[in-house]
């Protein structure tokens, strides 16, 4: 039995896709999902083929205290797991984040000697390691006791290897670090285009953004970069925004009101409708401040669109620079320069769409994880 500890299971389909593929391969799994918001209960359910597999939704986390009192949160999660799961049946733990999930995996490992792997994501490097100074020593123990350390992106592996805060444990953990990317929904692989989209000269450039309207996604600065560019070059760019919600939504919607350079669509749940927006766009733009991977970049590339992304975040380093433009920072001026490069170099991007479908197929990714589980079973 594999135990997944994942605080964000009900918040993202990434975990569901992996768990479903593992289930297709006959892996017995318990998915343990502690969460804060009661609205998460029951989200991303799976009809398992394996009768012993299950998802345990646990509304045990408080909205405020558990964000700050890290050790208390870990203790609460461990006690809840012990109360709800027969740990004698668990052979391996997959902790889907380093700090929030990995802390619980480490405590269970100490008590029950169950091996575990831990994944490193955006909040681990950009929040916990950076600001939770008092928990850095504990974070290092999580890594040192893990069987493997998975980074979802190439650039996060590079950042860990070069981080001076981790340098004195790197001899212990360097060989454990491996990169396994996220996959995309099979719809995008099945409906991929055969070649890159060619952007005609002298036409209005259509940009696309898909995602939440959180401050971390940096949509507000993207909007201002488009405004600045259009001020200089007579409204040559139009940005379509799909998604919404998040802590920056009001500011974003206020900033584009009555401006014809922007189209706000809202949430789109239909994948064919989403595909139609990719088809009418020239570039996908998401210069996030922090991004574990960013599946929408891969969706866009599978639809033949070059992408704008951020240096040292997301897909940076996984593919070479011919997939689009990376901005050196997330300021309005850097994004504006990135837009100018996208438009100037519109004919010069080249990428292998078949390679994207090969690298981001959940079936293959599930097999890679299965190999890691089997090593200790």
C-alpha cells in the first residue's frame, strides 16, 4: 500500500491524474488530504479499480494558526493519520511537498520505519526555506531521511544544488535529487497540433493567459506591460484572460475595465472550448513570480504556441530558449521587453511538439514513480 500525503490534493488535478494512472497500473493507494477550507471536501474523487484504495479528506487544519505554527500542524496531521490509517499496511509514503507533507512523512518514518520520497515545490523554496528560518534544520532532516527527493522542474533541482543554505547537507542528499516533471491531461496530448503556429506579420498580436488571478501569477504586471506596449505601438497587442478568482482578481478586473486591448472570459471548464482559445492566439504569456512547473505552458506548446515564462521558475531549464521568451524578472519593464522580443522573433521559434507529449504523458510519469516505490517493497 502506498500512502500519499498531499495537502493540496483537492486543490489541483495534478495529483488526481497521477493517482488515477497508478490505479490503472494496479497500485493500491491511500490518499490522505488534510485541508483548511470545507469547500475542498470530496473534490477530485476517483472511482478506484483497486477495492482497497481510498481518499481520506480531513478538514483538520485551521485557517490561520496552522499557517504559522508549523510543528503543531505536523503533529496534528501525524496524529490524524495514525487514527485513520492502519500504518502496518503501508509500505511506502509519497509526500507531495517538502515541508507541509514531508514533515509528516519524516515523523511517520521515525516512528514506523516506513520509507518515503518527498517532492519539492514552489512554496517549499519560495516560502518555507526562505522565511521559516527556525524550521530550516528540520527541513534538512526531512531531506536527509528521504529515499529520493523529487523536483518537478529542472530549475528547482539546479536551485537546490546551488543553494548555500543547503550546501552542508548536499553531500548527503545530492545523489537522491531527481527531476520528474508533471504531466498534462490526456486531452492535450491527443489533440496536439503537428507544427508550431506561424504568426503573420502586420497583424494584431493575440496573447493568452490562463490561470488564477493570484499575485504570484503576476497578471497585473502583465496587463501593464501590454498597456505600455500598446501606448508605444498603436494597440498592436490584445490579451485574452481566462480564469479568475484569487487574491488579485478585483485589482485586475478594475485595471482592464473599458479597455479594448483586453478580453476577460472567466473560467472555462470545457477543454475543447479552451483549445479554441489556444487556436486563435499567437503566444501564451504567464510571467509568474513563483511557479512549481506550470502545466499551461505545456498545453500551449502542444497547441503550437511559443510561451513567455520567468527565469528560474516553472519550465525554465527543462527546454531550451527556442520555446519562447523568458523574462529576467517579473517587473513591468522586463515583461514589456519580453513582449517586444516575442513579436520581433515571431518567426524564429522552433520546438518538437512530439517531445512535449512524450515528456508529459501521465502514463510514463506514473511508471517512473512506480519504479521508486518498488525499490523498497
